[in-house]
C-alpha cells in the first residue's frame, strides 16, 4: 500500500500554483504573442474580441454559481464583487459593457455580438465546460480555478502597451476594460489564494486545487488554439463569423 503524501505548507502550495501559471498561462500562447506584437491583421483582432466576449459574458454566471455554494456570508460578500465588476451596478456600467465598447469600435453590432451566433464552436464548448466545472466540482476546486487571475495583471499590462503601440484602430477608450482589471484581479486573486490555502488542508485537496488551476489554463489555451486555426490558418468552421461579411449578413 502506497503511503499518502504529506500535505504541503501554504507557501509550498502557493509556489506550486504560481508554477502552473509560469508554465501554462495563455500569455505563452502564440496567438497572444502575435496579438501583442502587432502581427495580427485587423480581422484577427476582430475575431479575438468577438469570441472573447462570450467568455466575458459568462464570467458573472460562473461567479453566481460559485456564490450560491458559499455557506459563509463574509465569503459571499467578497465574491459578489466579481459579479458587480462585470455586470455593473447600473445599466451601461461594468466590464461587459466596456468589452462591448471594444467590439463596437471594431465594427460589430451589439445584437450580433451578444447573440453569440458567430463564435467558434470551440469557444462555446470551452466556456460552457468551465461554467459546468464550477457548478459540478467542489467549491474548493471552483475557487482554485479562478486563480488564473494571479497572472492576469502582467498579461493585461503587456496587452495594453502592445496593442496601443501597434494598432491605430484601438485607443485607451476602446481598451478601457483592461485598464480597470489589474486592481480588480489583484483583489480577487488575493482572496481566492487565501481561501485555497486555508481550505486545502489534505494533500488530496491540494492536488485537486492544483488540477483545477491546470484545467482553467487549458480552457483559456483551447480558445486561442481555435482562434489560430480559424483566423490565422484560415480553417473557419461552418457557422462562425467570416471576415468581410456585412452586418446584415452577420445578423442573418
């Protein structure tokens, strides 16, 4: 019989979580390198923004799912800030609204973007799988999967600088979503990291938390693989947005 491994210390667990980001976070993907270095065609940036909207739109739904499973009111108060950040406190506010301002500036109608008619099948499958993961797996795993936010401030800084330097069709205003996210992501990841370190007490629980973060990194990576295949290599699947189509054709 194999002897069970001893639990890691909180510091050891955190180091393992950060190592996952260093090795698997999607800032390492070739599409992001292409995007941030100015090598993307206008249509590739359009495709990225259109598909990423679906992920953004489902984040508060995912977070609401997690919120309903938290037995502690203090944890719920902290977690619901994430929903408020994305949905806003009033109409016309929040991260989703700021993302729609980006797709507005790239020539898409809001009805088309919010319908999700033109997104890649892999985008839909990946995002829906993530929401289901957070519904079906343990609360600890759901919280741990959000820890990609530990790594997002660095990629956001790189994205802002790179896109503003290389693309004349974007501006500080159209990229406003990213200017607000680092502070929010730092607050959210601090809470989630402390939660995971406090609640992952056994080695089995710690390993589950690590696997959850790896899974989330794979979800983000898969979306970029699909973008590359469709819009860099040109293998656009049936039903997905085709560059050059008019707005009336998109809505059909």
